[in-house]
């Protein structure tokens, strides 16, 4: 008797082949959705930042300690509410006709959507920092990356 959770290699390959048609040609709509969502999260973040500013005035500056987490918390809450909701998509995804689903075809919950958002921004920041390092290395006067030279 086999376990209901056991998945054979052939069924994984069949699933990958059957799902590859559903994800093809989605790069441009995802990019458009990201730009729309970036604008929406920016507007919501601006409102939250103004609220934190007001809170900082009321609490004599203590509330201003929330500023470092305003952006990421706003983005995570937006993702958790929209992707973890009934429609399984952010507003930008709805405009582009894209939705999120788990590998088994089910709807993601709010915690999964928030974790996905957090990991996305960590990866984006890491790649962005790497690219910035490359650009700085190219723009140096001598045309090579910075290196420390230790002399004994």
C-alpha cells in the first residue's frame, strides 16, 4: 500500500509538463502587475508614513521608530490581504489577468502570501546590491572593481 503523500518521479514530470502551458507567456503581464502594485504600495506606504509622522508627534518622537519597518510591513500586509484573499491576486495582477495558486492548485493563505512577499524583497535587495557593486566597479576611474591590497 502506498502513502497518499508519496509522489513518484513520473507523476512529478507529468505535472510539470501539464502545468508548463499554464505559466508560459506570463513574464510581461507579471512585470506590468509589479509596476502597478509598486505604485499602489507606494501610495499606501505614503499614507502609513504620514500616520506614523502624526503618531510621532503625539508620542514625542517615540512613534517615529516605526519608520524603518513602514515600507516592508505595508508591502507584506498588501500581499497578505490581496493574494491571500478570495481572488488570489493583487490589484495589478487582476489588471494583468494573473493570479497566484499553490503547486497543488489551491489558494495561498495570508501567511504564505506575506512570506512570499518578504522573500521576494530580500532577493530583490540582494540582487540589486550585487548589481550596484558591479556598476560602481565599472564606473571607477581605473575601470576595475575596488580591491584591498594588504602589504606586509
